[in-house]
C-alpha cells in the first residue's frame, strides 16, 4: 500500500483530508494506465463511468460523482480490496453516499453475476479475472447482506456503468468539467 501525495494515514487507512489532496490525486490518475482497459488512463475510465451514469441516472449527480471516483482505491490497495480502500480514502472528504457507493461497486459486480445470468457475459476479460480474486459469486447470505446495504440499488447502476467505461478515445466531459460537481459533494475543503 502506497500513501498518495497529500493524503494521510488514520487508523491504518489512507484518507484524503482536503479537496486539494483529492484533486492532486485525481490529476495523478490522469497519468496512470487503467487496470480496467488497455489504452485508457484510470481517470479516463472514471470519466467514462460518470458519463455513462449521466445517461443512466441523469438526475443523480451524486451517483455520477461516485462513478467518477469509484476506482481511487486502485492506487492504494490490491484489486481485491480496492473498493473498501476507496471508500475509506474518501470517507472524510466526500459525502457519505459517494463513499458508500464507491465501497459497494465490487460487491455489486458479484451480486449481478449471481442474480442476473446474462450479466457475466458483459464482463470484460479483466473483470472476469478480478471477479475470482474478489470472491466470485455470492452466497445466499451474501446476497441478503448486500440487499440490506443503503444505496445497493444505485450501486448496480454504477457497476453497469463501470463495465461500459472502457473505450479508448471516447470523448466525455473532462475532470475540469466535473470539479464543480465534486465540490458540491465534498464535506471539507480546507
């Protein structure tokens, strides 16, 4: 685990404490190749996910912001735990809903492959590989626990957008375009 520049370690977890720290980290994501798809950066993937959510849930800007930020954990944890690492990193700076949705996006993949037989065929080769590392199909008890989570339904939209956000060269709004929305769901700025 690497502590990103301008982040802190609290209770054994990496946290962004200021909006400046998060924005610096997001800039780094623009220069980091995606773990999701060849030919795009981590930020390209997040921007495409947010754009997908703008279509799927046009009235839910907070969900769109969660889609933009959903993979911040790739830089601070193993792929197996990147959802929880992202949720923890954002917990102090972003709204509770944004952080929770980021934390649910891997469980949403597991839920969808368990409950929707057609969903597995939509997964990219990388998503298929990581599914096994992340626990594979859910047990009935895991399905029930997932459905008891706040925002679980919205996390399914985020997950579907995640799969549709892997196209090299796709033109979508930029990080600068999204900064006002990010700021609207930020808890602390200083």
